[in-house]
């Protein structure tokens, strides 16, 4: 049985449809109930729903053999997992945003508000810019408006929230999408199953990494 961690929500539903189309169905997952674990012995799969930011933890710790996690999570937490496939869904970008008309004054330390401290730190280190990280867990957009920070580093999908708060993207750090990941030990002992899953998902026009 291959244990598969899926992210709750719209992305997870879209990803499950991809697994189903690839030949790994579990009809009970589409039933209207509050169950979190579903299995199909005939197909050799057991799916379970978890919070998107927790998928990598379940995979890294071996509770799941494979899972689907956003590239943002993989970059921020650097879990010890194998990244097997870019599923090319859940596309967005990690970006720097600031109030419209803002200009960076390099005489001062840049104040950066973000949920993604490692990504922000690595990005600014790569361009040699001194920063002060202000780690926030929500409502990142109001930080520069209230003078808490100069800029924010956050995920941008449509940009609507930024525009509604008079912010604009000033730099894209990295494109983000959902990735198929695997537990390292599971990959060793369930190589054939995981490679078959990866191959069948890849046939849908997805990009191997």
C-alpha cells in the first residue's frame, strides 16, 4: 500500500483528480463525509488529507510515502525528502512587494515582513542586501502600510490583494507550483511503486525535476 498525503482544499482536490486519471483511484474520497483517510486496496493506495503546510512533515517522517507540497514549503523548511515531479498546478510566485512608488535606499537596513523568513533571508543574501526580518503569520500586506516594514515577501497569485492595499510587486524571487515529493526510505523500499506513480503522473504533460 502506498501512503499518499494530499493537501486539503481546492489544490488537493485538483491533485487527487490527477492521481485518479493516472490510474490510482479511490472512489470513497469523493463521498461527502468528514473522513480524512481513504484507501483502495485494489489500486494499492491509501490517501489522507492534511494541512498543506504539514504535507512535507508527514512525508519526511515516513507517515506518508509520497505527498504533494508547494515549492514554497520545500524552500522554506528544506525537509529531507526527494522532489520527484513538478505537477504544474497551484502556480503562483514568491515575490517582493512594496507600496507603489517605493524606492530602496541602501543606506538603511531593509525591513522585510514575511511568513517565509528563510526564503527572504536567502534571497537578500544572494544580492548582498542587509535586512531585518519581521516574521509575521498573517495579514502581511498591512505591515508596510502601518510602517512596520518597508517591503513584504509573500506568495502572489493574482495580485488582487496587493492592488487593493496599494502595493505592487517589485521583484519576483521564484516561481511556485505543487511538487510530488517522496520519503527517502520509502523510495528505497517502494521504488517500483513510486517510480510508476511518478511516471504515470508525468505522462499528463508534467515536468520532471
